[in-house]
C-alpha cells in the first residue's frame, strides 16, 4: 500500500520510519509548518499543560524555557511527553489519551490547589481545556506560543500522483492538515482523487472535514495514538 503522510516535520519523518518498518510504501508531503510566536511565559506557574508536541517545541525556543524546566508538565499523550523531555523538562506525565484524559489527569493532581497552570497553545486548537479545568476549580493561563502555517499549494508531484491514482491511502493526524489537503487538492483540480483515497484518521474529530464532503472510505483509530492509527492499515 502506498500511503500519503502530510503531517509537519519532524513528525512526518518519524511516521515514515514506522511505516517503513511495517513494509509500507509512503510519500511525504508536509502541508503545515510550525512557527514559534514570542509568547510571554513569565509568571508564577504551578505546572505546564501541553496538548501537542509542537507546543513543547515552541517552549524549547522561548527565552523563558530554562526558568520553566523545573515545573511539572502534563501532556495529552506520549509523543507530546517525549517532546517535552527533549525540550529539557524532567517531571513529565502523559495522560495517554485525548483532551478529556488530560483534564482528568490535571484535575486529579491540582483540583483545589492554589496557583495557576500554564497552557502553552497554538493559534488553532480544538476544545476548551482552560474552561474544562475551570470547572474543576483550576485556574489556567493560555499562552499562544506557535502557529501552524500552511503551504501555498500542493507539490506538483503530489497533484500528478493523485491524478494518476498512484496513492492508495492517507494518514491524518489533525483536522487542520486534512482540511489543508482538501483545500489545496481542490485548487489543483484533484479534490475527487483526494476524497477517493482510503483515509486513516487519528480520531473522529480529525475525520470531520472528510465527513463534511461525504468521503467514502474513512477509518478512525480505536485510540488517539499513532500505534492505533497504523494498526488500521493492516498488511502492506
């Protein structure tokens, strides 16, 4: 099976290694790139909350990073936890799930405690983790520390591969990257070819842009992690 991966680097390369180990062929076409924003992260925080690996990478490039590395970090999953450790944080706990799991982890540790959590976020984000935590009596400061910038157009080779039916399926890790693929495919005259792929989605929320366009072959991972997503594909 020849699979399209559109997630940003460096995660695209890591996914490529997983697919290679499983015997799959793949095409890498990152359609988004992470751009740090100079967020003000100064303040007396109790802990840090991260919902993506890109948030950890944005933290690593922030001038406040060294001052913050002694704080506990709560992440939505194992990949964001690994990125936090790579950014210099040592007290890192993963919720190993979705936003609701992260809220539960934070509530178990900090409900009723004084202080404020720092949520390092992107410009575009799903859910309202600050509001969910407020329901548990936890104060949260949201700092927008990065944006995901989209490329202007599909690479010509990708448009040609779609038109020629040379791609069997696509892996989707975020609704934003999926929506970008569909938008750019439409502009390139390849929307139907893109919709006709087998689509492997990390979650139901990620798959929503496909459902809005009535795509036929949508598969959703049993858990919102890469291992479950890759398991959807089956044998090469």
